[in-house]
């Protein structure tokens, strides 16, 4: 299990997440943001050079403005993690549960489908 606190495997994700929520009041949004920050550490956007994490944070803000659930907000923060890092959907599922992992998977599949369509349409 990837630990976004220390970058090592340290016990079960469920135990760690309960500890963080109870001890520090970390919400799912906070955990997802920190997880995404660590996963995207050192990455920058191709054309702007800005930190990669800025985009997922902006997407999460849009979701929040539209009264998205905590799972939707977490998925917005994590939606590029599976595509652009070594983190797997299984890692997301272990850290954030099935609902968030399923949303991330849906977003990833939608993006891949859209990218394929754009390449066909514009070539």
C-alpha cells in the first residue's frame, strides 16, 4: 500500500486513514489532495510549466462549486494520478475505496476514449 505520508508501505490503508481522520481531522479531500501532490511531485504541465497538481485542484474546485460529493471531489483530485504516475487503480481503491476508484476509472476511460476520437477526427 502506497503511503502518501512517508512514501513507504506502512500497515493497512484503512487503519491509516481512520487514524488520520480521528487524530488530525483529515477529510477525504485533504487526503486525496496530499496523495495527488505526492504522486505528481516534480511534474509540470507540458505547455505552461506550472506544477501539475494545479489542474486537479482546479477541477476539484469546479466539482465543489456544483455540490459534488466527497467521493467526486476526491476523484477530481486523483483523476490524473493513474494516467501520469506509477500509482495504480488498485492503489486508489485501497486508499480511498471503491466509489472513488470507480469514478477515477470512469474518468480515465472517458479521457482515453476522447483522446482516441480527437486523434482520428483531427488527423
